[in-house]
C-alpha cells in the first residue's frame, strides 16, 4: 500500500510539473490543482499509514495504544480548503485575462515587457 | 493576552471596512486611525517583550506542544512595529494615489487582511499555523495585485499567483515530512526534539524544502524572476506596500527557521546561505542597473537588498544578526519611501520611464529631496540608516572572518549607489526631454505620506544607537534559540 501511494504521489507530481510547463494558461491551473493534490497525498503518506484503528478513544486507560493519528488528515483538510480557494481565484483570473486579451497563450502573456 | 491583538484587530477592522465599502471618506479616515492603532499595539508588545523577555500564550488553553502557541520575541515585535508603521504611511498615501474605483472595490479591507496575515506569520509558534497565515497574507495580496484588472496587472498576477502557490506547496510538503518524522508541529517543541534527534536525513530534506519555499517568497537567487515580473504592475501604493512587507516576511521566516531548526550540518548551511546571499546581492543590483523603468529598477533592488539581510543570517553572530535586523527595518522604510517617491514622479510627469522624465530637480526641488533621502540611505551614505545597517553587517562579516562575502557586500554597495544615481540623473537632473507625457499634479496627501516616511528614515539614522541596542538584544534571542524554546515550553 505504501509503495502504491508513493508511486501515486510521484505520478501526480510528474503530471503537475508537466502541466505547469505548458504554454496554455488553463493547463497551468490544472497543474496547480494536481500539485495541490500531490502534496495532500504526500502529507497523508508521510504521516504514517495505519489501517483499521480509530482516531479517538473514550474510556481506555492508556489512550495512545491502538490509536491512529488524526492530525495529518486535519492538515490535509485545511490544505484542501486553501487550495480550493486559490484555484477558484486563479480560474477567475485566467477567465478575466482571456476576456481582456482574447488569448490563453503564455507567449502573449510575456509580451510588452 | 495582548499577543492576540495584532491578529484580532486587523480582522475587526477588515469587517468594519467591508460593510462600509461605499463611504469612501470614512474608509480613508478609519484606515489611517486603524493602522496607527496597530502600530501602537505593536509598540506595547515591544516594550512588554523588552521588560519581561519572550512572551508566549496558548489561545486555545491547550498546553504548549499540543495547542497553537503565539510567541513574540524582540525580532517579531520589531518586524510588526515596522510593518504597521509602513501601513500607516501607505494608508495616508493611498487616497491621493489610487483611483476611486479601486478604493471602493475593497482596497482598504484587503490591506487589513494582508496585515492580519503578516502579523500572524510574525507571532505564530506553530508550523502549520504559519502556513495558514501565509495563505491569509497571500490571498489578500493576490486580490490586491489584480485589483482593477488591467491587462498588464492580470499578466503580473498570473505569474505572482502561480509562483506563490508553488512556494506554498514546497512549504506544506516540508511540514508534512517533518511532522511524519518528528511528530510535532509546535516550533519550539520541534526544535527541542531535533536537538536530540539521530536521523538527520529527513530533517535535512524537509529543511531544504523550507529553504526553497522561503527563498522563493523572499526572492533569493535563483528564485527571484517572479518579483520584477509582477511587482511593477499594480498602482505604486500597492507595490510599495508589497515591497515594504511581503518579501520581508519570507526573510523573517528564514531567520526564525534557521535559528530553531538548523542543528545538523551547520557548516554546509552556513556556506550555502552565504553563497546565495552573495549571488543575490550582486545579480540583483546588476540587473537593476540595466533597467530603464523606475519601478523595475526599484524591484530589482529589493532582491539585492534581501541578499544583505540573508548575509547577516549566514554569518549568524549576534552582531551579524543585529546588523541584518537593523538593515531589514531600514530597508522596509527606505524601500517603501523610494517607491512612494517614484509614485510622486509619476503623478507629476505621467510616466515611470526614465526616457520621458527629466528636469524635476529644477521644477520641484522638494520632490527631488524626497527621493534623494531614501536613495542615499539605500546606497549607504553616512548620516542615514542604510550606512549603519551596512556598517554593522560588514563589521559582523569581518568579525566572523567571512572576508569574501563582506567584499561582495561592499562592492554591491557601490553598484547600488550607481543605480540610484542613474534614477537621480535621468529623472531629476537631466533636462526635460522634448517628448513628454501629460503632466499632472502631486496630491497633497501623497506628498505628506512620503515626507513623513522620509522624516522617519532620517530619524532612524539619527537615533541609530538606541535602535541598534534593541536589534542587538533581538540578535541575542535569535542566536540562542534555547531562550525561545524555554519560553514556549515553560522549562
């Protein structure tokens, strides 16, 4: 499972970098989305994989035994929300850029500089 | 509980300003009042930290390694006070510079959103919380840089958003890896655990990711290209606010993390950081010298000056760090001041391009003086604070026997003078060119703000003694991270 997830993270990062390097700005945004997801998976894997154990226990003497760590999930949740916000903003930005300049090409982006 | 105020107050101000969006005069007045209040609160924190040592509180009532901690040491207090002061100046400057559409489109609430993020990043003691504050700050800055939506601004914003998102990804993956290994997010706890850690590999890879993230955010070589490609696009007041605050948050974090987390391979990190600092200083100033747009020259300058701050970090002695802190404060003031003076030039002559400028010294000697003061300060001419900043850095460099980087710093100073003289000669001294853009009038509030800031720059030079004393104490706290760790963990 660990190996599988590690490969998945790698593939996601690879796809993200590939998309980030395209000239089309919309693909750039897709790249950002992939990058965010790759990182969320990375945190998940790096936090340690424990299956079938509860995150919260009540009434157990030593509470640390048999628990899985809920914190990485909490971090990912926050990161997803932030990523969503930034992506939404970036999409609006690209749409506005398209409306103003009638193009989504990066070469046009660096014109007049 | 005073430590909560730098975060809560901007939030409250932001809410008030959002609901009063239509009443422009109220917004302008209230923003000035609010930012003055923030400065006052930061000042109270500074005096408190000076008397009682490092302050740490647990807002959620969970004890240190578990809950989110807020910590203020002298360095964060100094940074907060400077940021709020720069905000006061920008708030006085904005009504006379930014057009009405932008001002009513949410400019003022966004500035306070930005300040909330910046203050949060300065006083948080929790790694993930710092990431969140960074995002608060960046989201506000994303909207600010795109506000108005001209084609040029949109071009700049797409680059700015992309690069900052990528930097944040580096940041948050480093947090994930570090948490997976060490199992804590509290910065003091993390630092304490690292000091007894026996597996440097994961820690070092996480640190390298951190380093990349913050060198992107503070525009170090080789990650600086986004800054001059985006900073010149919004109106000058916004650029000045970014120049004065945003990149410096990256520098602050580099200082904090280096002091707390670099426990393995210190020799490597020292030379690594010094090399990058030298390259940043030199390349930044060379690129500045080749530009013809005032905003671009000044943007490249930001990069060069960040090199100086990071040089102080690489030296890592009390003197070096104190010099770097003094230099950072001076830079936040002087840099903002040069940008604002550039804005005045634009109001007067209708252009930022040196080709269309000229004769301002003859026509408006006071405008020329307002640029002259911060420019000479940046170049490092004696009675002004830039001189003392560079002096303490170079002194620190010699004492730590880092002769090469010190030589680079001195050489860079020369080039800085050259590029400042270039703006001076072209915009102020040469004859007015035949072909000029439409002339305008300088707005009195913009003029007042720039004069106030110039006066602050001069005062910081005159009272260099007391200021450097505070910086020395702050440097002491940075060089001995045990003070920070003990204050948070109450040992």
